[in-house]
């Protein structure tokens, strides 16, 4: 099962990523000023997944990616994929597992394994 992972960027803003069960990033959110914003959007995604659409595109380097959209607002941008089939597998992973995925909070920057 996938997981939503909340973390802090170097500019002290928050973001979340959705990862596959193998730990590979599927998509990344934009930056948010408050961690609460990340948590709210994650819960919205989990409870209303059918409302979101995926805008597929191709980067200048020829790789494929998608933007997860709610109406006209970009909620997240995927990683780059080498083929359209892999891109579709990423979208399918979201559809299958996002609603029941765990939310992990690594925004505190505390060491999991202290000395």
C-alpha cells in the first residue's frame, strides 16, 4: 500500500509526496506555509479521489508526467516516467491505494535512530 509523506522543505515550507508500496515517489505537492494545509489536502484526496483528474503531458526531454487536478487547480505533479504505460501504472496506483494509505509525518526533522 502507498503512503502520503509530509516533510519540510529547506525554506521551512511543507510538502507531501505520495509513494508506492515500494517507496518510489509517484507525485509531489506544491509548497504550503502550514502543515495543516498538507493534512487537509491529503484527507480531501483520500475521501474524494473520484473528483480528481489527471492531465498527462510530455516534458522537453521526452519523458512523461501528469498533473493531478481538482477543477483547474494543480494539486500535485508526478515524477517523470519513461513510457506512457509506466505513467498509467502510476495513476492506477493512486486509484487503487490512495484512499487507504497511511499518512507519515517527517516534518519535525528529528532523527528516527538517535545516537
